[in-house]
């Protein structure tokens, strides 16, 4: 395969050298030029010619060697540690790919192509950036000197919206639990989805969003737009912006949450809270925006509430009892996701926030994964919204 990579590089240079200055080829003309050169190579098998035809075209028009991985629906994550080291995740298992970029410069060129399409920049002074591909896949870039091996690129693919029916078929949750969270969403409960990295939080949020009533106005706020809300017509999607090279123009998550309150939303969906924006999100939930949903990193539902306390303290010097009262008043349901030993993403816990007792936030655990399936443990104690919606 290395010889094919070298041959691809040589043939690409040959095509470039044959183009006159300023000549631009459309896709059909480019394919014609590639075919013309490959036809002359009698030493190549048909299989290798077909591979080179696609690979050379991708190097001109798409994301080079990444195009093959992006086109494979079985691959869910692409992890590039350096131009020579690429790992992929397929069906929950990670493996090293047997191909690589030709050079560090080639990888850097692909990175710049990706980030420029979403009006972002990444360079030595701003070496970390989040971006997205046209299909909604999440992209994270780290450049040297922060990344020691070379440019690092991680792509989380979202090939198509995952429905609740598919999650049931994947045994991520039971049909009973799915019906329960559908009704919670329709009824306008404030829901927080927690979980570790790559546990399926965004996927589950997308599935839940199918059950937001279609006549509501929804504002989505994300660092990098990934949500795929299909059934809401009155939808406004916003994403944050990094500061420019002069350190100006930054639009934070908190800025967008505050702006959304002036846009007459019925619901506000915050893609992920990581810091002080948690305070703004809770204020929004506590000021009449029922049915708001957000996500965050944590090891359990209870741990998520503890982490939220720390996030709020980053934004304001408030007494802990006041923070806990704010959390208990705003968040009504916590859905916790995780990966089990069989590498499957599952709902591990659904809990209700019932209030404060002896200064601590009280959780009523409604469903819990027992190692085989999600078991129902108890019923909602505060179910007025649900009753009102179902009547």
C-alpha cells in the first residue's frame, strides 16, 4: 500500500504539472485527466486503478485519504495522532488503519480546509479548535507545539439522525423507558443528559428532540453545531465563535444563552455545558422555559449535579445552598448514559430531582441498568406536567 501511496503522489504531481497556469477543471474534466494518465499504466491491475482514481480525485476535491473513512458508514470515529498514525472506531472497537497521509503538510492542508469552511482558524497562536464537517460530524484539532507528535485531528461522525426506535433496537434502552422519556419531553420537563466521553449524549439528545411539539419555537446553542433537529419548523441554531488573531470578537456560550432569552423561545437546548455558562442555563430554565435540554460530562447522575455546582462557582461567588436550590428548581430529570463492557452505548440511569433535604439535592432513581437491561425502580413523584400533557 505504501507503493500505491507513492504512486498516487507521483500521478497527482504529474496532473498538476500538465495544467496550464490558472487552469481550473470541473469534476468531470478532472476525472477525465486522471483516467487518461491511469490508462497509460499497463502495470496496474483494475483494482489498483480504481483505488488510485478515487484517491487522486479525493486529494484534489475532498479530504484526501480521509474521504474513504468518511464514506464508510460503519466507522463512527476517526483519530489522527499524526500524519503517519490513524486509528478508527468501528462497532465500538478501535483499530489502527493501514494507510496514512503522505506528509505532515498534507494533513495540515486538510485541517485548514476543514476549519476554513466554518469560518474558524487554527494556528500556532490558537492551536486548539472545534469545527464540523458539512454532514454534521464533529471535528477537534490540536496543533504543535501543544500536540507533540504533530497535527492531531479527531472526527466524531454523525452519519444520520438516530431515532428512538433505533436506540431501542440497539438495546440502548427498553421500549417502556423510551415511551417514558418521550412523554417527559412532550410534557416539557427540563432534562439534563449526562455521560462520559463518547457515551452518546448528542445522539440521545437528537433522538429526544423528535418529541418536541412541532408548533414550539426552539433555540439551540452549541460550541460547534451538531444537533439535527428535524421536526421543529420554528428553529434557530447558534454556535459560539472564538476570538480573532487580535483577541477580539469572541462569542461565548453564556453570551448566546443570554441572547436567546430575547428571542421568545419556548425551549432552549444547550449542546453541552462545561463551565460558567451552567449558571445562565439554569437561569433560563428557572424563568419559564420549560422543556429545555442540555448535556454534560459526568460519571453518574449524582456526579453531574456535583459537577454543576463547581461550574456555577466558576461564574459567580454564590453560597452553596443557593446553588443547590437553583439546580433542584431548574433540572427535573437526569438521564445518564455510558458504555457497558460489551462496548455498547446504553442508558444507565434515569433519575428525578425531587428537591432539597438536609442541604443536599435528592434524586429519585426511576430506572437503572442492572447489567442486562434498564429496570424500572419507581415512579415519578412530581408528575403534574405529565398529567396535564396527557389529559
